[in-house]
């Protein structure tokens, strides 16, 4: 059987960490998976239906830097990396 790969978390850098956390928490009715710490939080769907939204505090936006990425989850990391390459 082929491995299953899914989007586990949508990760974004943000300058205004507290505002972004409050916005996404309220907009999606998500809750922190763990308390926010050191400018990092994972917000999760309490119903388990949607992907996590992870926020990473940065001091300033950096031109040319990818400020958004997807964390992919799978039970077969090595197999999926090989398949995707």
C-alpha cells in the first residue's frame, strides 16, 4: 500500500505575532496545541478536520525569503522524499 502524505501544518512567519495569533485563533476558532512560547505557536482545529496553522515570530520581513511553507506529514518520510525527488 502506498504511503499517505498530507498537509499537517501551514507555517507562516509574522512580524506582529500576537495580532496574527489572535486573528487566526478567532477566525478559525482554532486553539493552541501548546502554549505559545518564544514566538512560536501551533494552532489546531479542535475538531481535527483542518490542518494546523503554525506562526513563527520574525523581527522583520526579509526580501527573497519564503515566508510561508507547508509541513507535510507521512508515516514513510524516506519513501516519500525518494518518490518526490
